[in-house]
C-alpha cells in the first residue's frame, strides 16, 4: 500500500528540497541557451523555445504538487528525486534534441523518453497525493485527455525527426496547454492551498533564470584578459539583469501574492494557472533570450564592428518578451499601470536594427540606458498616481 502524503496546510513556504529540485531546471535553461547559441539562427531559437516549453510544462506540474502536499515528506522527496533524474537526462540531450550526435543513443529519442518519464511520474505522484479528493481524482482523469496525445506526439516526433519533429513537438505543447486549460475550466478540481508558496516558488524560478543572465556575462569573456571594454560591458550587462529583476520583484511579485491570497482555493487555482503557469513562461523565455544576447555581445565585446542581427535580435526580443510577460501578469492580477512596459516592448523590437548596427559594447550600453530611463519614468508615474 503506497503511503498517502498529507496535504499542505495552506501557509507553507518553499522548502529547501524544492529549491534543490529546481536546480536541474537551471541546467536545462543553460542547455536551451547553448542550443540557441550553437544553431545561431532564428530556426534554432524557435526549436530551443519549443524544448523550453516542454520542460517548463514539466516544472509547472511539480509546482502544483508541492503546493498540495509538502515536499519535505519522504515519499514526495523520493519520487521527486526520480523526476529530477529524468529532467537532468532530458537536459543533457538538449544539444542533440533535434540533430543526433554521432555515436551513443539517439538524442531526440532519449529526450522524448526522459520527458515522457517525467510526465508519467508527475501523474502517478499526483494520483497518490489527490487520492482522498474526489474532485482532484476527477480532474486527473480529465487531465489524461491532454497528457496522452501530447506525450505520443513528442515520442513520434523524436522517431521521425526532421522538420516533422519540430511541427509535432510544437503541436504537442500547444495541444497540451490548450487541452489542460479547457479541462481545468470544465473539471474545476485543481486547488492551490497556499498563495504564499505559489508566489514564492515562481519568484524563485525567475531568480534562477536571472542567474542564467548573470552567468552569460562571464561565459563570453571567461578566457579573455581583463580590459576596459570587458569591465564596462560587464557593468552594462549586470544593469540589464538588475532592471529585469526590478521590473518583476519591485512592481509585481508582492501584488500577485496579495491577489492570490484574497481568492478562495478554486478561484486561486484558476488565477494561479493563468498568471503563473502560463504568463510566467513568457517571462522566463524573455530572460533566456536576453541572456543569449548578453553572452553574444560579451563574446565580441572588444570588437568595433557591428554587433550583427543574431545577438541584437536576441537582446532586443528578449527584453521585449520579458516586458510582454510582465504586462500579461499585471493584467491577470488586476494591475493596470503598465504603459511603460508596452513602451519598452515596442521600443526594443524597433531598436533591433540599431543594436545590430553598432558595436557590441554600445549595444549593451544602449539597452541598459534605455531600460533605466523606462524604469525611472515608470517609478515617477507610479508615485504620481499614488498621490492622486
């Protein structure tokens, strides 16, 4: 007889084991960024974002479980350790998720198999955690309608390879997300006992993703002799990362937690899915794209030639995507003052040709200065609105 874990009390915070569990996703973020850098193309970025979406959906699943039952319980820790191993294996194969390297096992098939294992472990664990709840058992039954076809599409895509693989994986994630959202609205069986835990868990994964942007600064110049362009470029890159942090934590994180805490468990589950499980993917993707742009700029920080379209597009589109993600999050939690976020998104998409045409150091400087100006303006508008 399997041990039935006790549910969370609704006031729990994130456990150290959950943070440890998330570290395998830090490695996955790094591998996604590596795949983008190695392909060095728009198609490669699109492929990497599909992989990121697949892995993000596995993280989302376990974030729901640990909000329902404490991850400090031995049974949950044991099963989540098995999931960590599967996620790590999937992350290892990301560089060959689409093009198998010579020798060894098939990279795409191993990725698909590891992904399938994570999804099945999640379903089995949730079934044990939710065994006492009739509503949750019914919801998990509906969830199978999304899970089975999505997993099969990923497996078939890995076997057929080529362009068909990309399309099958894209269809898999779109179907999974849409079917889960529709099934959740029909079943209404999901519960979020703890608003504090949910908001903190997502805030921590944003921090972990931001860590990728910091690491990207050093990766580009780790073996280069220190000089003035490296110091200035590092300073501009850190400013960009800090301003991404500020945009989320100084303006939205606390507000999101407060709004969640004011809802009952049913309504909290709906808002938690929309504002966090869905909208936060755009935020995470934006951070990783920005990190890619930073890394590409730092690799060529001493160059006086033009930055080029790849790095400029990653930097500009990454900051713009992050801004769009925060707008979506703000709208869903009822925040209405996001004018400057829209300005930031439009500005950085429009600025991509400018960033591409200047030296990498100037591209980073323009990005940092523009973000700082927008942050200052937003703060002033916020204070003015608060006084009125």
